[in-house]
């Protein structure tokens, strides 16, 4: 079948198709205003949180490393964007690239120390990094303006200002697609396979000549780069950067996105991002739930428990293996593959 050959030759074609359909909907919306401004803003949040979740998934899902301080990298990317935009007036693409590269460099430097630790000790060390980063954002007023925060304008490319939220959503959707393709190719490269081997068994990967320190550092670098870019897009989207945003709660949200959506899964990262963006909105719109304090955190925790118990590979991965792949590939046998994976998980 044509679709079978197409998907086999370009497995990420489904993401391109979804993006094209999404663009078509946005173009129609530009003419007829189907969605409200609040809905467009929610979609913008899903996109930049999706990039953030992809970055965290590179570390946790593909490399098997935990971090509770990634909010600091995202915050650094946001503050760099605000500084370069307001004081330097540089091009959008240059600012976006630097907002990813500088956090990546910091991730490498700090990783040289943190990655000598494992599991719980690594989580505690990165948690300390996250807390320290937020304190620096609060106190370094010359760069961050402390609790006053920083305001900035939407980006401008070749004289076209993306002040319209619908135009900005189109722009960051293109960036998301590029990140997805980059992630897909990276995960299936020699480096990506080495990360997966390290995640599955560090002792077995060492016996194959894989340097744990080298590839852990690469995972931290790639993850920090993605999260820094997400922070840059956050700054442009919200047009305001404040230190209270970059607390431990955001790092825990990254963890929840990846676990709920699906570990080592591109689609899972996007589903997890959508889940955490929409849950607060749904709880606020439900009269009974809106009266309960921190109800969105309760639902997120409950979702993590249920997913770990009944969908250990995440919501998207489970749906992909049981429904999407058999439909697209015309292979009902994929259901048996899911059963095999579930047996492996249960054992």
C-alpha cells in the first residue's frame, strides 16, 4: 500500500500531516475567527510546553536520567530572550538560537559535577540547582529586574511583527515541527541508540564500549538546549518574564508531562503538554472542581498514578500501539506487539 511505503520511508510523516491540517484550520480561522483569543493562547501554551516536554523526554525517556531543576534552564532561556530583545534588538532567530545554546553550555558545565551521581542523588542535586536558579533570578536585578519582571514585545521577522496571536501560533508551530523532526532523527542516530542502550542497562552498555559519562552529558546538553528554546518562546508568547514562574513546580510539571504522555515518545510529549495545559482550564470551568484548592495538582497526581498503573508506556504510546499504527500501517498484529510490551512491563 502507498501509505505503508510512505510511513515506512518517512515515519515522522504523520507529524507533518497533522501540522499541515492544523495550519489549514488556522488559515480558515484567520478569515472567519472560529476560535476565541483564549483558545489561541491555550494552543500557544501547548506548543511551547510541547517543546519543553520534548527536551525533558530526551533526558528522562531516551537517556533514563532524572532532573528536578530543568525549570532553571527554561527560565534562563526566557530571561536571555528578554534581555537580547530589549537591549540588543537582535534578530529573532539569533535570539532563539542563543537562548538554547547558552543554557546548553550551562547544562554541560553543571552536568560535569551532577552526572557523577545516580538516581536519587542526581535528583536531589538537580533539585538544588533548580532552587538556586530561582533565587538567582529573584536577586540578580541588573539582569532580571527581580520581582518587577521584564516585559517584551512579540518577535519581528523581515519587517513582519507577529503581534497577532494567530500569526505567532503559526510561527511557533513551524518551530515545533522542526524540533520534532530533529528529535526523531537524533533518537534514531548512533547517539540516540547509545542513549537508549544506556537507559535500558548501564552495565550492558558499558560492556559494549559506550561511555556513560559522555552520553549522559550529551543527553543533558540536548535537553537543556530544547528547554532553553521553550523558555525563549514562552517569553515571546507571554510578553512578561517573572522569577516566580521558574520554581520546582515547573520541573515537576515537566516530569508529569513525560510520564502521562509517554516516555521516549514524541507524540507522548505533546499529549502530556496538552494535558497539563488543559487540566487547569477544565477545573476552572467546572463549578464543583473550581472551589477545591489546587484541584489541578490533585488531578495531575491522580492521572500519573493511573497511567503508571494501567498505561505504563503513557497515554499516547498506548493509543499509538493499539489504534494508530494498526490503522495507518494496516497491521492488526501491532496489537500483539502492545501485549508483548505490557507483559514486559508487568514482569
